C-alpha cells in the first residue's frame, strides 16, 4: 500500500509522530531520532495508547518503548513509525519482531530505512506475520526530519548546513575586531537551536583566532545539547589558551589537523581534552581536505555538521559543492568601513539552492535554502 491509500487520519497521526521524533534530534548518537505512536479505536474514536521516541544515545528504540507504554492496550493497535522498523539482531532483537509479538494489527510507516541491514526487511517481517503495512505516508516530511541520518546512510557523509550572518552592506565581520553582533537576540537564539539539533559545528582557525567563540548551545534548559566543536587547524596553530581548548573537558572539541601535525606537538591539546583528527591534506592547497574529513566524521557516526564560518571555510565548502542546506541571516545594520565581504551575496544565491523558508526574526531576515535534488 502506498501513500495514496493512506487515510487523512493516517496522515494526521504520522504528522504528530514526525513532530514528536524531532524532540531528540541531535541526541541519539548514530541512530536517527525516530518516533512511534500506537493508536487504537474501540468505537469511540482513535486514541494514542503508547508512544516512544529513540532514547538519548540511540537505545532503546521508539517501538519497544511505545509497546511497553501501551501494555495490554497494544494488541490490535495501529503502529505509526516514522522510519521502517529495524530487522536486524543487534544488542536488542529487531523492532519489526517486537511489533509482531505485541499483536499490532496494522503498521503505517513514513521513510524506508536505507541501512543495508534493514532496507525493506522490516516491512517484510511485518507482512509475513499477516500485519497490514502502509508505507511512505508523509515520507518527504519524515525524510526532512532525519535528513542527516539518511544522507550518512546513502552518501557516507554528514549533511552540511552553512549558516552565515550578513550585514545590510554584505559583510560578515570587521577586520581586526573579533566577534561583532550582526543579528539580534531572536536570530541568535534560533542559531543556538540549530546547534542543539546538530551533531557537530565546524569553524576555521581564522574564526577561532579572531572571535575566540564558545560555539555552545546556551538556550535555557538546552545547555547540555552543545554539539562537538571542530576547528580546521591545518598546522595545529590554535593557542592553548583559546576558549574552545580550555573548555574541551566540558564541551567536546576536536582539532582537525593534517596528519603530520597530529603527533607529539598535539599532546598538550590532548591533555586539555581535545580530540585530534588526523586529516588528509588537500593536494592543491595543503589545507585539511574537506570531503575526506566529512567521510571520516560520517564513519564516526556524525550525521549533521553546521558550518559557522568564517569567510575562508564558507568559501571552501561552497566551492567544493559540499553544502546541502544554506541559511543566510541578514541583519538590519551596516558594518561599514573595515567590513569583511561575505563569500556569498544574499541577492545572488547559486542556482543549485532552492529557497525553502523565510522567517522574520525581529529586525533580521532568516532565509533557508536546500540543495536541489541532483539529476
Ligand atoms: N558572520 C558570520 O556568520 C561569521 C561566522 C564566523 C566567523 N565570522 C568572521 O569571519 C572572520 C574569520 O574568517 P576567516 O576566513 O579568517 O577564518 P575561517 O574561515 O574561520 O578560517 C580559515 C582558516 O581555516 C584553515 N583551514 C583549514 N583547512 C581549511 C580548508 N579546507 N578550507 C578553508 N580553510 C581551512 C585555514 O588555515 P591555514 O591558512 O592556516 O591553512 C584558513 O586560513 C572573522 O572576522 C569572524 O568574525 C563571521
């Protein structure tokens, strides 16, 4: 059964499940944040009898938590799952088998799971047990909610979001002045939310030296959700006194350096709590090779990387066509003399990006673009 055969009710419960799944985005390790709702109708209208969401760290999975919550009300229910239930024996038995054992009457799923160990097998287990299965219900919405995981599974690299704050006169900073505010408090909080939902943040050495940034999520209640902070530091030139280095024991921090610099001189940084990522050098520039770094990050289970600058790194990821999502936040004020030109003109965004959302946040304009599907 495909989306066309799904009822309006199916779409409503799936939309609720997708919204619920987003609660743990960025917290579930190498697994995507998936949700399950168990719904039954005993003649007085449908009601949710069990719900589950992938736990922080990735386990337990959503399905088993929803089944446990439903208890005796599970048998006969419909399961709404945002991702095809898993089919492989890992540390726990497959969720597809758990749904069968729980006596679920019908399953409605959104996205298929491209993981080689699943990829249709989860649905096959359900069908073989006589359970009716509807697939691809709100599949595009679910794919958007777990786009990082899907990209890592299919392309073996994380999803890359480039975010740039640009002043009214097209600048991203002022020479020699370190961090200056281009956008207001609402847009800044939106940026912190973006950090909380990302697995890693990436900046270049230039930003570390100029701004000495924290790159943490400082939203009240979400302080524990700061992602891994990665600095591109070709020859390991970051000062040990940098805030990122000094706080590495509290917030995970990695320095991406070319392999020959990842040796003895890296010891003080390791001692401070930084991870040292030994990277391949780009043959032309001698700098950290970005596609290979992204591959390595994917192999470590990182599904989403937020590039927060500065100019050099932004230019590099755009030139190497590594950006999947682009977020331009345009401030209302000018920087004027000494301004550093943005690597991207908000009025001339490359054709390969399709505008997907505009938010007006105080005096700032937040515009999101997604890469058009490659033909
Ligand atoms: N408005 C915003 O959204 C925003 C955000 C962040 C920063 N900024 C501003 O941007 C300015 C800093 O920009 P920036 O261009 O000097 O610094 P950057 O882009 O943060 O860092 C560039 C440096 O990163 C190193 N790097 C290593 N591998 C690289 C690679 N593959 N590609 C590119 N760089 C690589 C390079 O060091 P080596 O040359 O030693 O190899 C390069 O010089 C500051 O003024 C800061 O305030 C603005």
